[in-house]
């Protein structure tokens, strides 16, 4: 459900879908689904890189061989343009 990827923020969904009325958003909020494999991933080797990844919406997953792994759901409508780590 899209609400899961926006932390349940209906106003964010409204903005992403470019709706003028919240009622329209409520109709569609449960109709958009992401596949589980639709994630962007990034890595970090320093605390500063990790902070940057977290600040743009990545979630920490695990660490392997001193490399921290992060992921976030892919978004639609180009919302993440310019936010890559």
C-alpha cells in the first residue's frame, strides 16, 4: 500500500498524485502497490555517508565487511530527483 511507503501521510500522497482534493486521494491510496523488489539501494563506509543516506530516506538494513547497506522504496513521478546518495 502506498500509505506504507509514505509513513501513512495522506497529504504526501495527495501531493505526489497531484490531487487538488483529499477525497480523490482517498479513493486511490490503496490502489497503488510496489513490488517488494522495487527498492533503491546505497552503501556507506563512514558515519557521514550513513547520515546522508538516512537524511534522504534510506533505511539501514545491515552491515557486511565494514560496509553499511541501506534501501528505500522506489518512488513514482520522479519525486526523488536529485536526492541520490
